[in-house]
């Protein structure tokens, strides 16, 4: 019968890989505001959305600042994802001496006509981050969501401790165990002279909690990768002349006004790994622990749920090429908002 033929054809297509693989659902958790690599990670997430590799379910923020959520909101809309939710931590972390808060520049940026360059869609109303996580995770298929966390563990720790509510009868830990496939996180370091890396240091108790209690897989993108892969801002400007202003250029220029500056690209690696795992090497399994001073330690163990990324000089070169290639392309859903 026709039905049998149709099913046979579908099976054939599936077997040959001709059917488009489903995009991986992601939530982006960011300390947007002090180092412009968060803006590049957001750019990559939107571009991977454009080509059906990722599906952005929402963005969580956890840094104190009037313009953090508005900057993310306006940027998302500029890329054509104005409907994607933006959430704010119930306990945002205040970092008064972080210097260039480029979130202000992006949120307040005006175009040549004096209108907001990156128009916001949320009217200043942002969901509570824990509610956002619970509401969003509860609706997803089991074991389907990747959380890309490139900042502090503030919201993730609160999520683990959250109680059953109207969204789900599960505790936060149970909800994460059921719905989250992997936590892809930028944090920590493994250099010879280790230090308490910024994302750990800003909220040590939260990172300790997440590393010791997270019920699923964690893949760590340590400081060393982004430190080696640096995007010359001059080159970025050349590639992005088609849009003025461009959220990436606004962010990186305020971040460091020196025209010969090269931007370390820490955060974006946690995004790229999900789409291009072949550009990285994965350590063996083990457990990452955080001590009271905010240093991270990796203890190998065959059934550990944690691994970390490393790269070779050859991979670093390919990663920089990818950064240039992806940023040079116009976003598919780009909204030229005011002309």
C-alpha cells in the first residue's frame, strides 16, 4: 500500500541521513557586560539558529546592571530573535569595578538618526531567571537541552535548589537530571600558575554547588582556549562594515578602544563545541571541584560526569578562521530596524 511505501521511503531517508537533524535546544546563561566575548557567543548562537544547528530557548543573565537585559534584548531583536525570552536573576551579582560595561553602550547606542540602534522588544520586563528555567525545561523533551553557561553559576545554583511549582512537580535537581543533556560551561583554568578564574571567583559558593551537585554531564571550556584564540578588532571591523552600528563592534570598541587590540574569545568556545566538537579535544572523564579560594581541580575517574576541552595550535588556527567566517556573514533574519 501507499502507506507502507511512504514509511519505507522515510526509513530509507533516515538511514541515509537525508533528513535534516533536529537543531539542539540551548539556553544561554551570560554575565554580559564586562568582556565583549559574551557578545560574540550570542552572535554565534543566533547564526547557528539561522542554519538550524541550534534552537535558542532563552537567555538568562545574572549580573547587576540596568542595561544588561536591555542590551541582550536589543541584540537578539537585531539578529531577528526578538521573541526569545530574556531573564534576570533574582539575586544578580554586583561587580562595581569591572570597568567598561559595554552593556550600557549596546543598550544606549543610537544610529545616525538618533534612534535606538538595537530596538528592545521586552519593554523593560524580564522574567525571573529561576521561573524562566523551570517553565522552559518543564516543556522540553527529556534529555534534550544544552545549557551554555559563560558566566557565574548564580542562576544555575538557584535552579538546583528550586522547589516544585506550577511549572513542574519536580525539584530543580530532578528537573535538570530529566531535561538537560549537557552543561557546556566557560570557567576555570589549568595553567601552570593557576588562578581563581573570573567566572568562578565572582560567585564561588554557586560554582562550588553546581560542580558538586549538578546531576548531569558537564563539559568545561577553560580559560586557556580563549586566551590563545584572539580576534583582532581591526579585522572584525573590516569584516562588519555592512552594518553600522553592529552590536559586536559597539561591544568590542568600548571594551578596549585600542585599534590594535585582539579580543580573547573565551565564551564562544562553549557554543562552538556543541556544533563543531571536532575542533576540540576532550579530556577523559573525572570530577571538577572548586576550593574555597575559587581554584578548580580535576580528578580523573572512569565514571566521572565532567570533562574539559583542550586545543592544538592547528585547532586554534581553525577556530580563528571559523570566528572570522561566521562573523563576516550577514545574519539571515537581520532586521535593519530604522532607515
